[in-house]
C-alpha cells in the first residue's frame, strides 16, 4: 500500500516553470525559467519531453523581467497564469504602452490542456498591467479565466490583449469583476481569429463601479504610441454565446475602438444561435448601461450568421429594451433568421455609410 501511494503521488506531481528571461527570449532555453516541483523526465522547458502537465507562470513569483517569452516550437502544457509582479512602467516593447508580459507564439501551436488565467492586479501602488498574447501561431486552452474567483477587490487596473493568429477556447471565457474602477479590467481582442466554443461569463466579486470588467473586440490596437488598424474575427460557436452579463458592472462590446479602415467580423456558428442586439442589457458600446444612442450606434462591423437551424435576432424582450441591430458594414447569413423580439427589432445595414446585406439559403 505504501509503494502504491508513493507511485500515485509521483504520477500526480508536476513541474512549475516561472519565467525570468535571464538569458534570452527563447521559451526553449532552460536558463530562462526558474523551475520547481517534480514531474516526469528532465525539466528542460515547459512541455519538453512530451509532458502535458507543466505549470507555466509569468509574473506570479520572482521579479520583473525585460526579455519577453517567444515560443517557436509546438508544445502542450498544463496551465498558464499571468500574475501581478511583472510591471515595467517604461513599457516592455518600444512604441507601445504594454507594461506586463508579451507572450509571442510564432509558427507553432501552444496547447494548454487546462486554463489560461490572468490574475487580478493585487498591486497596491495603482499600477495598470497590460499583458499580450500574440504571434503567427495558434493558441488553444480549455477556459480563459480573468481575475480572482474570491470575494476580493482592488483599485489597480489589468488587461489582457489577444492578437495571436488563431486563439481557441474550448469551453468558456470567465471574467471576474474585482476592480473598483470604471473600465478597470478586461479582455481585448485586437487581431487574429478567436473562437469561443462555450460562453462569455461575468461574475461580480464585490465591485460597484460601472463597467468594472469587459470583453471587447477592437478594430484598432489600443496599446501603441500610434495605434494601427486591425481586422480581428470572433467566432461564437454556442447557441447562447454570452452567459451572464452583470449590469451595470460589466459589458460585452463587439464594436470597440476603431480607426477608418479597420473592420471586425463576428461569426455566429452555433445551433439556432442567439444574435445579440441592444435588447440584451450590457451588450454593445454603452459601457454596461443603457446606451442612449442605441438607435443609431453600430454594434457590429461585419456580422456573419452561419449557424444551423434558425438564428434568433434579439432574443427575449424581458428586459423591455428596444432591439436595435445596427451593422456598420455587411450582414451575411446562410441560416434561417427569425426576428423574434416582440418589443421590436429595427435593423440598419451600412450604419456608417458602407455596404449592404447578403441573404443566402
């Protein structure tokens, strides 16, 4: 029994790799990691030797680092966590205002068997942490977690910017509201294609500030000294892609920051998908409250409906809000579509003077 217990304990053990970047930017260089714990094989770098359970940390322990991690070889790890220690007030990349960790995945696939987590910013000095996941490669994870699930609040800001070529979340995006500030935390999709197979959920952990946390899609960068146009795509594969929106403390905005020329595309691919409009409180550019310009403000750049069954535009009228569907550029659908909101659905295509709608069966 003692031998069996010993073997089982070893089987459950994992290495923890904390990035320090002391040698270079190369993920595969052992000297760039502070390694603890025990696992199978030699702890060369996270995911080395075919391990899939390594725990990866950026800014969770240790001190700040200037060399930012770059992965160019496909690996699988157990989890990734971004912490609060990594903060550089003079910015981590020239020409940007990024202050945290910039994880670049180029020409490779980073598979996270568990979750990618950004901890809430526990700093007491009022810092604002901007972390970034980018590159030409592919990133996949089970859940994308933001903030702390504990009933804890802070006044320090934190943001996660996503711009990898392909970023897939197998389950849910879970955003915990921990920041006692308006627009104090959030996830910003600013490039590449992000696919969410589950839902976008918000949970209030004790804040009273309007729009404490958000999920937004931006058609321009938000972190450069001179911001540039982007063309991100958000793919929503669930019938109800937004789970809980805690208003007025959170929001989901698929028509975020813009420069002329940048366009964001939202694709609904689920079965009988709900197409969100202003009928859903907290959806759109209102910042968690009812948008007084809802009748004219766009809520999509390019809207593509590719789900099976019948897409439902507007959903329930239980909120009592008029359902406006204002599309800046194009509305394309190969699904049956039902305008079912009994409160009313007013649809405008080309709200910013652009193109028209395409309906195909």
